[in-house]
């Protein structure tokens, strides 16, 4: 869930200029260690849950779709992301994950 918001930081551009912003952009340059760490810790809960029921992996599909739709929406309207966009992405993906898990547990 948080991995979706973190991936936006890796791929999109921060829109506020540092002159008018109250804070500095949180991400400028990334190393492969940071990207790998985000992937490991972001996917660890899914891997642990999939040991109970392998179909839980299907819950990743709505998260990927939501991440790309939200990223496109942010780029279209404001040209990138802000901290509020990352928070909204995290919240939307968290709700989608819970709904997906409920649907998987109930119907599959």
C-alpha cells in the first residue's frame, strides 16, 4: 500500500519549487539500495499473507491500476506530485487492498 506512494516518488517529479515550498523535496536522487529496500518492505506483507492463502496475490492488481491512474491524474492536473498526493495515494490504495482481501477471502 505504501509502496504505491513510494513508487510515485521514484517515477514522477515533485511540483513545488524549493523557493516557495515550506520543505525541501524528499527525494532527489535514488540508489538501487533504496529502491530495493522499498520493494522488499512494500511487498513483504503480501508475501507473508500469501502463505495463508495464495490468492491474496490478486490484491496487487487493483493497487497497480490505482497507482498508475492516480499518478496520471496528478501529472495531468498539477504536473507531478506533492506530499498531499502521496498521502491520498496511500489512503486510496489501503482501502482498495482491504476491499480486495475481503473479496478474495469471501469469493475465492
